């Protein structure tokens, strides 16, 4: 798939940041055994990755705006375009030495995500999409959502909030309704990869509350371009602003959404 110049810039930046994160990830596994743990080290690795991405993207597109998890928002001379970047999605996995995390880069134009990259350096899987041009894995595999139609055969992903989160009660109720009627639920800790896995047909559905724009901006486009339906959990919400996302293959979306949207 021959992507646009912007997509090629995004992929190059994701790979460069990925090389830095992989190098630091090896150190994390050593630091795990220390009493202090690798928290500060991971924060530095996260920030270093965002600096790499920002340098690459701003050199190629100096007038675009910016929204990054570590460095916040900055208006560009071109007010219609901005990068939305999570340099390390799945931070807790990274911190605990678990190889399931991603670099997520989205390009927004006039409020719409038009190009997206989610890169998993540990598995060397580059998920990407451009609006209207489909979703792809590693340049050679066209991504399509699963065709499973029986809910009892489906596997879903979510983010189970930690203790004290205001979203924990609702998520536990969701699980109580969903788990008896499906084949399984996974909590793998990286929203961008959860959405990319819906696009790849690995998950049939995904839902989560309280996310940040940089967690989901790229994954939403990749999932949609692979044929998924992706909507806010409640009508009237904004997925990027409110962070409540519901995604599933078109075959089971209605049944899945009915379960998650049930008000107890
Ligand atoms: C993470 C999300 C994940 C969510 C975690 C966290 P981070 O983003 O990708 O889906 O469950 O709580 O928000 O913080 O690793 O970039």
C-alpha cells in the first residue's frame, strides 16, 4: 500500500521512537528487581520517545499543531492540522516488563482523524490507515474485522479501571452482563492496540471509559477503515473529548452495544 507523504513521515517517526523504547525496555527488565523500581526511568523513556516523535514530525511539518501525552498542546501556524501522539501507550505494561505497548500517532485535519499509525515495536507490528484508503498491517496485509456472528464465539477487550476510579462500578456491571454470553474478555492495557486488534479481527469488540485523546485517536481510524463500527458509549459523547469508546465488527455491533449500553 503506497501511503501519503504524511503517513510515511508518521511511520518513520514511530519506528525511530520504537527503537529508543526497545533499547530502554531492556533496561526496565533489569531495574524491575530494584526496590525503587523503574518508575522514573520509564517516565524518562516515555518523554524521550515523545521528543523523538515531535522532532521528526515538526521537522517535516513545521506548521502543524501538536497534542502529546507528555508535552501537552501547542497551536500550529496551520490551525486546521494537528498531531495527536501517545509515545508509549501501555505504560503500565512497559513498567512491568510486559511486551505489549505501542507508539500511537494520529493526524487530525479540521477535527477529523485522516491518518493513523499504531506501532508495536516488541512484535514489530505496524498498523496504519488513511481515511478512505483502508487499514493495513506491515504494508502487506489488508486489515478486516472478524466475521463472527455468534456472540458466544466472540472475544472482547476492555480496560478495567483501577481501585478508586469512578468508572469501576460500571465496568464491573458490563463484565457481569457480557462474560456469560461470549467466549472471553481480555484486559491487555493498551487502548491503541485493542482498537488495532479489532481492526485485525483478533478482537470482536472493545470498550473502555475515561481514555485520553492520544490513547484512541489513531486506533479509531484504523478500526473504522477495517470495517468496525466505532461510537461513543452514550449518545452525545465525544470519543476524543470524553474518552468513552465502543468498537466492534459490524456483524455483532448491535448485540455488543446493547449489552454495554444497558443502564442498570
Ligand atoms: C492506557 C490505555 C489503557 C487504559 C490504561 C491507560 P497509557 O494508556 O491505553 O487502555 O486501560 O488505564 O490509560 O496511560 O498507557 O498511555
